[in-house]
């Protein structure tokens, strides 16, 4: 049987092909902790925020600064490998480069992303698990 682990908020790590029997309770507990201290009037906002947090965790939990840092390093490295020099270091300040960084952030934030895997069996299953998380969170009541 296949195995592929993902991380969710509040230190939950699960095998997407073999969810634990207490998966629903773990998600409820994580959501309960996530919303601790928030007024019930803001519960829907918390639900959406928790789902966003799940997507971010599944995508590796990278922060914007880290993604931009990786892209700058990759750009400099590719320039060096291809040309043996940096033709114009200001290219990393260009609108095109900024747009590329923004697009990368958008790709990592959408619910229907591939979550870093080109294996459709993996990302299809991740999406199924995410739908379960969304269902649990949307139906959550104290």
C-alpha cells in the first residue's frame, strides 16, 4: 500500500492513504485550539483561515520571504551557470521577477494545487483529505 505523509496545523501529520481512526477528532481539536479565544461571531472567518493554514502547511509551510529568497538564489545561480557572470543584478528588482514571485505565491495558496507533487495519485488523494478537513471544520460546532 502507498504511503505519503502531509503536515497539517497544530503538529498533525498523517498518511494520506491511511488516515488514523481518530482523524476527525484530531482535526476538531486542532480547530478548537486554532479558534481558542475568538468570539463565535468570527467563527466563519476562523474556518476559512484554518483552511488557508492547512493549504500552507501541505505546501511546506514556506513563508513569502523564503520563497523569494529561493527564487533570487535560483536566478543568480542560473545566470552564473549559463553566462559565467551576473549580467544585470537589477533584474531581480524587475516587474517580471516580482510578478513571478507573486504567481508562485498564488500557486501555493490555491485549494486545487498539486501540492508539490506531479504524481496525480498523490495530489488527488491530498485533495480528498483536504475536502474531509474542510467538511469537518465547516460542520464544527461547540
